[in-house]
C-alpha cells in the first residue's frame, strides 16, 4: 500500500492506494474511532463491496448504518440528498458520526455534500470505486449536487479525513467507465507533468487491461499532481483552473448531446484533442505535440473528436453559458508544451472553430 498526503494545513489528509485494501480494518481505525458510521453507497456498488466494507469496519469495532441510493448521475440531486438526511436522522446519527462514501463520483459528490451540511458538518471518508473517482473527484474537496438548471450548482468545499482507493475494485467496472477515468489520468500527464505523460504513453495498454500495478501508479501520480495544484489554490481562484484542460469543449459536448450520451471522460478526451489543436493554432505547441495527444487518446480507446451532430456554432452557444465564463469571455486551458497547461483568454472564434474542425477532420481521415 502507498499513502500520499494532501497538504491543506489543518485540513490535510491522506490518500491510501493499493490493491485489496478495502478489507484492511486498520485503515479505518486510523481515522475513525470505535462506534458508528453511515455508509452511503448505491444499488450497483452495494452488492459488490458493501458487505466487505461492513466487515472491515466491524474489524475496527465500527458499526455501519447503510444508506443505499439509486444508481446514476440523475440521483445526484436534492431529493436523494433529502432521503440521505432522513436516513441519518432516523438512525440518530449525530455530529460525531462519520459519513463514508462507497462508490463512484456520484456517490462521493452527494455523500460529501451531505457530510458538509448535516448538523453543520460531520467527518467524511471516501472509498472511491471508479477510476474517475480515484484519480479526480475524491481529491480536492469539491462536493455538489446538480440543479435542474445546471450541473454541480449546489455544493461546498469539504475535505475528507481520508481516502481509501482500492484499485482491485476497478476489476468490476465496465471497461467503458475505466477508459473514461483514463482520460483524466491522461489530462494530469499532459497538463501537469511531462514525465508522467511519457510514463502513460509507455503504459497505456496495461492500464486499459486493468493491470493493478500500473493502476496503482496512475492513481498515485494523478492524486499527487492534483493535490499539488489544489494545495496552491484550494478554492479555484486561479491556478486550479488548469485542471480543466479539455473541459471547456467537454462541457459543451456533454450538454449539447444530453447528459449520459457521452461519458464525462469521453468528452474530456475529445476536448483535450481540440484544446491541443487550439494550442498549436495559438502558436504554443507544434503539430508533433498535437499528434502525441491524439495518439495516446486513441490508444486508450477514447474519442479524438467531438460528435458529428455538434457543429462549431453549437459549441459557441454552449460555451457561452458554461459557468467558466469569466467576465463574459470564455477562458481556455491551453498547452504550452507537454506537461505544461496555461490559462488563456478566448483566442477568438475563428481559431476555436478551426480547432474543432481539425480534430474532426483528423478523426475522419483515420
Ligand atoms: N468533486 C469533483 O472534484 C469531481 C471531479 C470530477 C467528477 N466529479 C463528478 O463525478 C461524477 C462522475 O463520477 P463517476 O465517473 O465515478 O460516475 P458514477 O459514480 O456514476 O460511476 C459510474 C458507474 O459505475 C458504477 N460503479 C461504481 N463503482 C463500480 C465498481 N467498482 N464496479 C462496477 N460498477 C461500479 C456506478 O454505480 C455507475 O453506474 C459526476 O457527477 C461528476 O460531476 C466530481
Ligand atoms: Zn473532468
């Protein structure tokens, strides 16, 4: 097992990463005293891992109140949150009762927000079971639910006591979900660390195949890189925005296609190719680096262009309503070299249009 620390002063916390560590009672007793916790999970993850977590907790003399919500992004909303509060109150959970999130990003975001506001905040532990949750959503303390008018519109920054990431749980993940998580791993490499990008280039087949050792390293390095950025800028007033590499395009794809058609990671993958094309047009990188981004994403089995149904003009409409609009102008995260993402003001419609079209043309030529 490996452990890293997210350095956030008095809110600092460890992330434990390994294969098979879900069953390790000592990991829970290190952060939670004997007593009771509320485990929030969903109908897909519960039959797979809830009993094992319950037993591991019991080994640390911790009883578990089980709260099982429905599966899917559409459950990340107010009514489900309210049902979680009902269950917590029903079981007489108090300010000392930790909430443990067992599941993907949806469970983590919802349970984390519940922990942030239930009785003004209770201790929170994350046990992420998707690659996306292990490399991205469980790090950084963003918690939220969706509002009918926008994704993640109601939320809080709330850091957990600890994160327990067991890569062995990824064995049951649908391959498409694993690949979607790899998009965020690739993002961390290209946006933040050239050496890591090179390691991913040499390891992508093992990662796609679910090799535990490769996954442990990918999760660990992703968490380290994201944690560094978060430690610098916990509340995203500046630097943290580089983690949105590919995301301005991705959000347009997700909204434009209707949530669920494209997985978030798939949209991010296509968005990174477009952002790389845009970076080349802005004179920051050469065509060879654009090819590196495109090639790695293709090898991961992820899309290298947006959906044909979405013309560039639609992207502009969708980007205009994106919450990342800063003072009426869209900001883009561009590459100033492999491993070096930079924030730039909108380089103009013509260049953005060319970047979208170039990604589509290269994909079609294949
Ligand atoms: N808080 C953040 O910083 C942050 C960052 C990125 C994404 N997010 C959020 O994360 C969410 C997406 O997370 P996700 O991609 O993990 O989706 P998800 O939680 O919906 O999980 C994907 C699917 O896999 C299932 N699943 C989970 N673990 C499994 C396992 N081990 N075996 C088999 N099936 C399993 C889930 O039930 C679900 O059907 C979005 O709501 C997004 O907004 C948050
Ligand atoms: Zn993302």
